């Protein structure tokens, strides 16, 4: 179905979409292991039906309107630049950054408002950043006082202070699958960035083999926090682990630039973590991203859409704006661009995890709600061609993109033109999937009967004048 070269070179042939940074580029299929746990296999199948998910990066950094966590990292990269007004020296900057805990007070936080808007837009699962690389916990961990529920944080006095619990409970009640993002590295922990040494880059700043007690302490800290998340927050469907440089040394891919910076063993004992998570949450999907093996149950291209369909479960995480975290006056993608991206992703067999970053006040930018409402109008007409579908050859042919129902009886063909304002053509002609024998055809969103004819393996359709009311795409559904 897929050539080995197509799968192996995914990121060499990826189409980048408004990439702000690509810290997690990796060869997404090399070494993929299909799960053997029956519950995990079933959950993965159900997850592949969902297609459209919500990602949220949120933390104290939103108050400065900067990229999440990365300004703490002493690497000369475009996303790590520090603003002089936040500290003249590195140490002063870190102190001021960590002091943001004392002013974080998102009093407009209302997860029901988010759930209502995103559910209407067709999103069916949520992945929330319980802890990013900076180590600030957005949940009530007992392992650290660097958390939103600490008395040092003004929002701790709010009845909704444990925002992870509030988000999970609210979205779960509305039928969403629940995903917990968690950063394996923790740049606040003295057991990861030991204060005895200065940090050099994103990696642990000491040799874990030389200081095994220090590393074991960090492993226990990480295990305990993940045990809290998978024990105390209701049903969790996905454990989304970021920070792939924390990995066994033998798994490093020397073809990936950032992985070549890993100079020491950083084995966090994923077997122990994964077994604990599955004991707490039977069948949970675990995404140890960029680390091939049994704990990377699906793969996660970042800010990119693969050019080819893949035979393994995958999800593109792409921002609605340009940044994963809130920045003032971000450049939010148009609804048409978002829908075009969704169509491309599902035609190649993936899921679209779209990131929306809350502001420091605890709400979304008003333009986000406008985009979600526009998407919801399109979803109302076309959802049957999106959800619970799978990829089908020819996947993508010119301006046409294909999906099929899981039973193979229905094929959906999306016509896009990628111009600023979509206009449905009066005549469309496209090839059918091999051996597909059409019996009935309709254009989603149009009530009139559609004239069509089959010639060989092609279909030609004459669209009525009401086609002008179609926005973003023309979606043709064929039943055999």
C-alpha cells in the first residue's frame, strides 16, 4: 500500500505550514511498533475516528506573550530569544521568569466556554499542557511547589485553581476524549538542571551515569507526577509525552540535527512509566514522541503535513496562529486555511491537533471564537465526510482529496482550490478509487439533485447555481 521509501522519508518531503520552529522533527515511521494490548489497539482505532482535536499550550509565560518555556534554554535558536526588559543577564531573566508564578491570575478562565465553541467546530478530543519544559505544573502536584495551586500563585485562591482538573472534567462531560501533555524534561527541577552546573542546552546538565543518585531522583519525580495525572484526574485517554531528548541513548537518530546534541544517557525508564499508566488507565494511548518503540503509539509531525498517506497512526500538531503559546497580535490562520489543512490531513490518514493558546486572562482571543464559528458552519454540512473515515487511494489527485467510510461503501471527494476565496466550479471531473462502483451521488450542503455521469473510471458532475453558496470546498459523497 505504501512504499518503504515514502514512509521512511516523510520529513524529507514534508510540506511545512507556517513553521515557527521544528524542534521535534524526526523520522516518524522508523522503528514504529504496533501495539499488542487489545484495549490500546481499540482505543487507537477509536482515536483515528476523531480526526480533529484541540491542543492548548498555557502557562505563566502567557503573561509575557512569549514562546512557551524556550527562552529559558541557553541555545542560540530563533525561538529562544530573550527580551532585555525581562532581565539583563541570564540568571536575572530566569529569576524574573519564575517569578511570573506570583502574578498568574487568569480570572476569566471558563473551560465550558472553550468546550462549547470547540465542540461546535467539530473537535472531539483535547490535549492540554499539564506541564511544559519550564516545569510549572498546571495541576495540583504534590512533588513541587512550582504549580498553579501553590499559595505563591494568586489563582490558587480561585475554586477553579486546578485548571487541569477543570478542563478535563468539563471536556469529558461534553464527550471529548482527554489527553494529558507532559514534558519529560523539567528545567525547574534541580535534579534535571542541577544548580551545581550551568545549563548548556535543552538536555540534562550533568552526566546521569556519573551522578546516578541525582538521575534516579529525577526519574522518581517524573514517575510520581505522571502517577498523579493518571490517578487523580478521571479517565485519561492519551498520555502525550514531549521532550524527546529525554530518551535512551541508543535510540538517537543521527540523521536528526537536534538529536545529535544529546551527549549523555537520559533513560527515564519508560517501561516503568508506561506500565504504571496502563495500570491506572487501562488501554491508555501513550505517545512518547520521537522515541520509536512500544511507547510511541502514534507519531506526531509538528507544524507539517506529510506529502503521502501513512500506514501507521499519526497526528499533525499545528497552531491556529503562528505560535504554540499566546503572543499579542498573533497571525491567526483563516478558516479556509484550517479546513484545507484538515482535508489534507484526513486524506492521508491522519488527525489534526490544532493548537489554540489561551491568553493570560484565561480566555481565547476573540478572533479564535470567530474562526471556530466559521468552521462549525462548514462542519454542519460536511461532518459525515470527515469523521470515522480512512484514507483511500488515490488520496490526492490535483485539487481533489479522498476519504472513505471504514466499511468502504462510501467515498468522499473534497475539491479545494486554495485561492483566497473558494469558488465551486460549474463542472468537476475526477477519478474514482479503483474497483469502486458508484450507485448514488450527492454534494454535501446542496439540496438539489445532482447531474453526473461515469466514463471509464472517472465521474463528471454538473453543479447547479446554488454551488455558489458553498464555502471553503465542494464535498462530493458517493455510495456504492
